[in-house]
């Protein structure tokens, strides 16, 4: 654990801790810390922002926090806090941020004491700023799109819309799947279908050829539970068009998007996806955006889908280093070179090409990953990095990735990318064709807080 001294800057936030019942307190004198990989660090002033609206706070069960002790000038484990005459055992606190914000540090705690694998959430360092009297997180905003904020999804309006559409399309199996996603899993994209607005999902594949460590739709029983159940059938092109064509024709800012959390990978159903896309593009008369999210494992199928009329493609990667990619995705019958080739094909065919870059501080901004990413950007010419906080137990991920020590700093990594590749956009969400290249996008980060 690195024992670095804090810089002489604004007073740093206080440590947050929780009691056994989950009540959260700020410490009277210990300072908030964060973790970059396996290394405890003090947050830099530039990366501390108010906790975004609609974020949540979590405890990390039975795991004591780490803090900076200014008197001892070192990081310490805080196992107990005095409450009157007794010592009360405490546990660490983490934030799960609303979409659109990228974490720059993990929660600082003594992970060697942790006894359970944490659920699939994105854990972020959080503290209490005494001067402003608010929670603060180590993060930066990477997408200004407000559509995906939880305040826009009022379930009181949803139920009658779901019932109405089920009545309109009583035999459409895909609609049954998406109604469950909207109501049971609270998927915002699925809700958009019923609200008839923005981006709607098209799950197509019950199978996948990756075995991701953090898959939200399929996990072994002895691991953390998955957040969704996968679709268990392949919809027909007719079922897809019946639901998605009205969305393209009627919704504001319409996007229909293959590759969702409640399925495997749509590249496994490329023929069905291609046929449905051809019909959608022909019938929509140029309105709306058709997007494809995938692992990109079969370059020949990517060519087929480009020819079918896709507008954009997003390829998921946790790392642009083959070894780390393989450790997380555990590919079956494809290799990392196939993914890179698919990215190049999409870009060469003129599609707006994105990387769904699954971020974890200390791994993503390690010196080796930083240099590999810069080479990857130069080689592929991708248009956007969708910087997504990877939802996984950070200790488990660090161990699986072989993380040792920390990174150069997530904020510093983004600064370097923008300096060397000003045309590469940062984001969190898919975009409509009209907004692929917005005015001034070269200077589109940092976003005003």
C-alpha cells in the first residue's frame, strides 16, 4: 500500500463509514481515501465532484474502510470507531453513480477482510465535504445527455402503456420479453419502447460466445447473482419490425439497438438481425438510427451487418491488451484479433464506431493499458470511447486482472487521449445519426459539472 503525502490544497473530504445496520456517518478527523487498483491514494481536487443526483450509497459488508490519517501521515485501516465507551465495528461505504459519470477511484477499504463477492454494481470512492455539506465522489462527467437520468422514468405512467401495447401486439414474443424487462428489471431502454421515445432495445440472442466475468444475464450459481434473465428464444424479423418500425417512425430522437443486457450477443443471430435491419431501413424512409452492440467476434458477420444498413456499431472491451481482454471475456471460438478486425471493418465501412470501454481505475489507466489504448486509437480510428463503469466486485476484478499497484490517474488518462486524439469523443450513451459529430465535439470534455 503506497504511503503518499497529500498535496497542500483545499481541505480534503472526510471519511465515510457505516455501522452494522447500514447507518452512514462521517469521521470527525480522518480523511477520505480512494483506491487506484490495489493502491490507496488521496483524491486529487480536480476529480472530486458533488455526488450526482439519483446516485446511491452502498455499504461494503464487513469490510473496514481505509482512510488518510493526517497526524500519522499515512493510510490506516479503520476497523472500529469509538461510540461513547465502546468500540463499534464499522464497514466501508461506496457510491453507485447515476449514468453519465465516470468514476476515477474505487472505494478504499481493506479488501483482505472481505468475505463475500459483491453484487454487480459499479463501486466508487465517496466522502463527505464539510465545507459544502454534501457527499462528494471521485468522478468526472463524460456525457451530458439527460435522457437516461432516473427522474425521467416514472413507473406510475408505465403500467397502462405496457398493457396498451400488449393489447396491440398480443402474439409478439419480443414484446413479452421487453415488458418483463421494463417492469421486473426496470430497464430504462425497455421502458423507452413503451414511452415511445429515445433508444429502444432489440434483444435477439439467447446465447453468447463470451463468458464475461461480470455478465449481468448469466452467472454461475456460486458467484454473484445476475441482474437479468436472458431472452430464451430468437425473435423473427417480423416480430422485430412489428415493434421497432413504429418506434423509428414516431419516437423523438429514435434509436433501435441490438445487443442488450437481457441477451447473449446478437452477432450469434446475424442473419436474423441483418434481415430485420434491411426491412427496418427500407420502411423507415431514412428516419431514426439502427445501432448494433456486440463483442465483434466474427468479422465476416460484421461485414454482413454493415451491408444490411447499420448506422453505428459499439464493440465491448474491458481492455485493449489481449491478455486482459481474454481474462475478462474468456472468448469461445474467437480471438482478440477478430475483435480488432471487426472494429476496423465498421470504421472502414463508414459506420459511427464506438468502443464500450469497461472502466476500472488502476487497470484501465495502468501505464501498459494507457500505451496500448493510444496505439489502438491510432490503428483503428474509432469515433467514440463510451466510458462505462464496470459493474463488478473491484477486489475480484483486480485479482483476476493481476493488478498490482495503481494507474496514472483516470483524469490524467482522459487528458492525454484528448491531447493526442482530439477527434475521439467521450460518452456514455448511444447517439442518433444527427448527433454523431456535434459542433465543437473536439472540445467536448471536460463537461461542465
